[in-house]
C-alpha cells in the first residue's frame, strides 16, 4: 500500500493566524524567497499563543514538512515549535515537536502521519505553534513552508473511512464504559449488542465482576494470577523501561585520572589539511605531515600506555581500538588502538568472571601478526575460537605503496598464534584498504560480512572524490570473497557509508545497518539485509533525525532474544562538537526508540580512600570508545576512548565498565499487583463496623506477607495502614460519589435548577460600569430560565433513591483499583482511559 501511492508536494492556503506585523502577512510562507527579508510571516508579539493555520487543498496524508530559511540566521527564527493536524480546525492532534537550527540551511521534518495502531492519519488543517525564538523573548518568524505527502483519492477515501470507523468504535467503548460504571445494565447490553463492540476481554470482565461488582478480592487475586500465568502481561512487560546499572571493573590509571580531573570537556580536534581524510577515532601522528605541533606534555601520554606497569597488569589508555566478547566463556579481547601519539599492536584478554587482564601478545607485528593499527575492525568466531581483524587508518606520510595492501589476520585463541589469512583482500575479490567500516560474523555459516568504510586513497583524485567500500562476504571455509552490494548502485538498498553501525541477528539471519555519513550527507536510516536471499528493506529512511541524534563513533549492540538494538552515542556532529553519551534502545518489534541513559558532563569523581561512597557513578563521557554486549549475561562492556579534554587533546582513557540494564521481573510486577489488591481489601475491611479484629489479622498476615520489609518506603506505608483501625477507617470526610440517574433523581435535579437559576452579579457589574478605572464588564452569557416540573403521582411518598447509598461509596475505590490493574493489560482488552463526563462543561 505504501509503494502503490507516490509522495507528492501538497498545495495549501492560509486559513488563519494569531497575528502578523504590517507587511509580513502569513501568505508569504507559500513562496520560497530566501534572499528577500520581507518574504516571511512575522508575528506582532511573542505573547502565547501565536500560531498559523494552513488548509490543504484536499485532505491528505502529510508525511514531511520543510521549513525554508533566510540567507542568514535571525533571532526571530524558531528555536522550538509544534505542529498539529486534523480534519477540522477545532480538533487537531499533535504531530511534531521540534526546533530549527540557527543557520540558513532549510530543514525537513517527518510528521506523525499514522495512528498508534498503524492507520493512516489524514489531515486537512495544519497548525504551526511557535514556542521559542533564538533570541531573547522576541516575535516569531516563518519564512517558507513546503509539505509532501499522499493525496490520491482512493487512498484518502479508504483512510478517512477507517479513521471515522475507528473514532466511532472508541466513542462506543467510552459510552459502554460509562453505562457499566453507572449500572445502566439494559442500556449497556443493548448498545453492545447493536454495535457489536466489546468493551474488554473475557479475563478483564471476570476481574470486573469479582472486584467491582462483588467485592471479592480473593477471587480477583486468583483471576489476576491466572492472567499472569497465561502470558497476558507480556505486552506490559515489553514496555517496562530499563534502569542502567554501571559498575567500574577496572579504573583509570592514576596519571589519566589526574589529567581528567584538571581538564575541561571540550573537543579540540587537530587541523586537517585540505581534502585530507581523518578517522574520528584518532588524530594524525605527531610526526605526520601537516600535523599540529605537540608539546612534551602530550608525548607523556605514550608513557601511560607503554610503561612497565601498564603493559604487565592492564592495557594502557587508547581510542580507535577493537573490543569483542566470547559469550561462551565471558572473555573480552582487546586489540590495537591509538594512545594519542602512536598506533598500538598489543592483544589482551579480560576474564569477566575473574575480573583480571591478561597480556596475550605485547607486539603482534613481531610474531607474524598485524602491524600497529587503529580504526580497524575485529570479530570473534565462537566455533573455532578465533579472532579476525581487517582494515586500518594511515596518515598521509604512511600512505606509500608498500602499506596500501588490505591484510586480513587471524588469531587462534587455542594456540596463541597469529596467522596471515590474506595479504591483500582487494586482489582476492574483497575490499580495498578501508577504515571506519563495520564487520560482523555469522558463526553458523562461517561467513564474515564487511560493509562501508572509507577507502584509503591511492592517488590525488581519490582524495578529492571520496571512495567508499560496498558490502562484502568472506567465506571462511573456502577463503573466498563475494561482492554483495557495490559502492555505487541504484538499488533500493543501503548506500555505503562511514560512521555507521552494522549488526547481525543470528535468529532472523539479518544484517541491520543504521545511520552514518556519505560525503557531507548525514544518513538517518535503518536497513535490514537478508543474508540468505539478499533481500533488503528500510525500516526507516526519514529526512529528520530519529533518536539518537547523529554523532561520531556511535557504538551499537543487539540482543537477539528481545529483538532490541542498543546505540551509545559519542561526539555530536554539531558545530561545537560536544562530547556526550546517551544510550538508546530500539525495539525491532514495536519500532520505537527509548532513551535509557544520558551523560553530558564528567560524573562525580571516585571517593577518596576511607571517604563515603557516591550514590551512583557512571563513565566519563567519551568518543572513540568500544562497547560490546554479552547476550548470555545481558551485560554491556565499555572500554577506553577519548574524553575530549581541550587542555590534553591526546589524552585517552583506560577504564573498563560493565553496564547491566535492569527491568522489573514478572514476579516483581505480580507481587506489586498482589500488594495493591490486598491493601485495598484491608482498607475496605477497616471501614466495616465490627471487623476490626478481622482487619488486624489480615494486616498482620496476608498483607504483611506481600510487602517488602527491606524497602523503607513500603515499611513506612505498612505502618501507616495500622492507623486506619484507630480512626475507624475514615481518612477524611467522605465526599459524594458519582452515581447513576433515576427518574426521581432527574426530577430532583430539575427542581434544584429552578431554585438556583444563573444570573449575573448585578452589584459587581454596576460597580464596574460606574468605576472609571475599572475594566469593562464581561458580556453575560445567554442562559435559560428553568421552570418548575409538573408533579407526578408516583412521586408521592419517600424517595428511596435519594437516600444515602453506602454501596456507591464502597464501589468508588474498587473502580479506581480496577483502573490501576487495567494498566497491566493490552489497551485493546481494557476499557478506554477517557470518561464521557469529562466532556461536559458546566
């Protein structure tokens, strides 16, 4: 359906606006004239709300909105704004919250054009609401708006029909919810039967009858427990947020820590020669041509990496290195990198169980292994316990013919020896010498996949015109290469790139390729590639940045059990090149992003010996680091990187951290729900006359058994519950509860309206009229004078319906409890959250 209809530019007109300055009419945004300072909509004030509403020529599926800009940035440009849309100008939904950069480059944003259920969301009106300008409180400017989407009649007719039916269904469910809560049983059954709409699932109906109608908490607890066992809480569990738990497994060396404390976290990248190419994981060598002069203080960084202590006990500080994990043994392998002054060729292993580093090879180049390198890639073969490494970065001075071969090396963990698998992969049908590429291994088929990366130029022409590497497969058993996707192609497939991520899903047998950069274009897409059939497709290819924001040296991992992809950011691609770390998770099942962790500044330092321990610690923000994931233990490992210290630009880190992402377990959620049910049962017992002994026994036994007495908050709440017995269960004066209407109540309400007719306050109005400095009186709204109802013969006698009804008061807490328990189930199996009474304005 998506490919059947073409995306086109949509025409529109100005419907209305909040205000505009003289000459800066809203119609100016229809024409794109970036060099004309008068061609814009400019508000006459910045007092909220300011808005502009545009009307499309016909209802459309609006996919993107483009904001044009003036040739230079102004303080009135939008720093933050919102976009609403709908088929009516009085009822619109939020489609986008975003902001414009302070520059002259037009920006395109993707609007929400589907409902949460995946239906197309047609709109005829769009409302743009400025929230903040780039200057101090100032009027707002919009220069140009361009819309793209689908407006084909066949698609729109189907989409509108679906939306109208969906709205009608939800309206009926709201009515059914209200009718059942007020016990209009006949009306509830009639509406449900006539519309065919079900309010909730069968389990939820049983829970409602046991809890709300019968007040049987024990039966309600059994029903909920059965729902847990039947897997009805899986949806709720899949949306539970992670809580990051960082743990420092190997601290920074004392010298690194000292410089880290004294530095300021601003990136100071080395100047690059014209047309030169750099690796974000490292800088040019201090002795390389065109490199900036380096002070003696910076050369001391090498001592940190090559000192006797570092080389024997733990690896030295570095960035641009490679880190892989052997999930079968819980062993990390670290190779190479850049320590700030030179490339490294040492190989280390780390036992996550024994928490100890082991030096496997001090200099691989001296024992038949790879030369010192950085910006390379490495994978681990768990079947044969072998490491494979490919690619490296070379400075200008190093790019001589003898160094330009792309070698593939293998390290055998069993024998502890290096082997040269291929001296030049390009001559064997593989990639040329590349850096900033990505490499994955399919252990089942013994295939290594290499995608993207910048090809190191062999001549001046290739320096000016960047060369990228395509998608290759290396078959370990035969030692042969195959080109799967060329560098330049016109296929509906990912373009080769740098600064990207590539992950292999062993269950789905797919490669996932995320983001990156090609030439000056930041690619904000997510592709999958079937390794078996060669089919591929895009999960996302939007013009506006999805989470996370584009950055250098992002690191990604994948959990094949939960179908989740984790992305840890590095250095931003903004002008100020901020160093920050944010960890995002993408659910491949729901295709939604969630931010789990943010760190924009160095965390609190480690406590002094004997001092108090900090409440929580996290790694120093960095880039050019490495992050790996053990799917067996569900733990990430982070090592090294560049902290971006301006006073020590060649400083690197040598700390190792573990990251465990914790979610509430199903047992914890069930325990929480059970505690809620039993607390509500106890509260209702405490209000019943003569049930004090029974309530006290229930508190000491049933309720106490489900409380966590190691949690101070729960202990405090548990102790306060006992006070209900001494107060008779009355925590305050009971307010009237909502209840159903009856003929007697309806006529009583009519009589009350007669005695309390609405009239303007004449004295206040007269005082405003006579007072010269008083504001004008507000206009009196039209009102209807209610008449006295005619008496009915059946009204003679006592009206039992108007007497206090304790059942309505007892029922109200159960309604609230049912709403709380309904949050654990899928939204389609429980009543909607809204209430029709909230739509009534009196």
